[in-house]
C-alpha cells in the first residue's frame, strides 16, 4: 500500500533522460501525469508539487564523456510549439549536477558543515529514470520511489482519449516501485547518499534507505537556462576540447 502524506509541501521529482512532445500547454502534465503520481490507495491526498531533473548543456560538457554523453538525452526546443512547451516546463526544471549551487557566505561556510547531501554521480550523464515522492519540503522522507524505463512522454504514461475514461498507452515499460509499507506498517523510507544503508533509524522505526541518483537539495534552473538538446549545435567546447554538431 502506498502511503502518501497530505502535506502541501510534498513533492514528486521526475528525473528522466528524455522528454517528448507533451503539448503547447501543461494540461497533460497536470491532469494526467501529476494526477497519476499523486494517487494513493490509502486516502485522497493533495496533488504534490512536480519537479523535473534534467541536465543542461554545461552539465553535459562537464560529464565524464563530454558531449558524447548527450547523444541519448533528448528534448526538442527549436520550433515555436516546442518553445511553448519549454515555457511551462522551465519553472519545473532542476539541475542534474547543480554546479552553480549558490555558495554560502564565507562566515557561515567556515562555521558550519555543508548541508549538501552528495550522491556522487554528478559527472555521470544520466540515463536512469526515477520518480520519487518526497513527503516533506526538506526531502528527508520518501513516500514511494519508482525506477523505470518510462521517460516523460504520453507514449509511456498514457493519454486520455475521451470522457469515458479510455486511456491509450503506446509503449511497453518496466519498472520497480517500492514504498516503506512493503516492509512494515509503520516503516519509513529515507534518502541515502553514496550508500544503501541509512545512518540511523528514524524514531526507532524500521528505516529503509533509497539511494539517491542526484544531490539534495536540488538547484533550480536560472531564468535564462535551457535544457540540453541533442539536436542543437554547441560551439563551446566540452572539457575534452570538442564542440558538438558544428
């Protein structure tokens, strides 16, 4: 049974390697995807905030294989319709690596340890797909986690065809969904970093670790930042001195 909180600060973070054509407005994203990801067999819950982790061109340039890593990471942003889609997606975008994370003031940095929880994967360009529902704004508890082949697309998640509730799903996908209630009625799930085992139990309860693919807290895109686009050309060289599509 999936136990979801009703806190308005809960969030679902979708981390994908491909974003398909979703439409010129966010109707499918909000009414189909967000509704599906906020459903609970336990009790009705408020729709969680949606965030999307997707790499920027700079993060691809700095990745282990540079631009070569970006060939299988896809979103199209060149046409007018694609630009409209980007317009409503951009406020939802978070960085994969978070290299431009704001630095704390020097007085604070020297007096306190870093609050960044590092997954240790920022230089590995992501092809994994994960959907995680966090129970709180600080992302210290997890309601459920899904590792799947499903990218962010109507083909993978389905699309409503009519008022009768018929849904068309075009792709076969495979994933593994886990929730703390699979282990015990009052178990809790927490994010772990660079390891599988939680450092300590929460409130004396059975505590399940979910190893994170990205650092927390997440870093939002800047107002002028775009996601990596494999069909664009990039003159700026990657860390190995190569340009892309030029």
